[in-house]
C-alpha cells in the first residue's frame, strides 16, 4: 500500500510518500510497524493523538482495518478560521 505523509510528519520522516509491504491488520498496527523501523518514524508517531489518518482519502480512525486499503495518509489536525 502507499503511505503518504503531510506537514510535520513528512518533515520528521523525510519522505512525502512510500510504498509499504505490511501485515498490519489496523492503522494502529501499521503505526507500530513503522515506528519500529528507525528513530525518525518513532519521532513522527510518538504521539498519535496529535495525528489524523485517512484511508483511501476518507478520514478514519487508528483502529480501522487495513484490508483492501490502497492508501494511508497521516497528517496533523486541520485548523480553520
């Protein structure tokens, strides 16, 4: 699946997107896998309460299943005014 990073998540990881092979069942499992890769991922995912996730461009939750998902995007909460 494609994993896309936005804003400070992209800055910490150093990539805008990457292709990931995973056995993760949920978004939370994927975060655990990514965090274990190396320090830059661990830093980006240190506080998932500060993140939002979208699955195939639909806002989702970290407990959502990944079966059939083609794209996962991580980004900070959006603000408006």
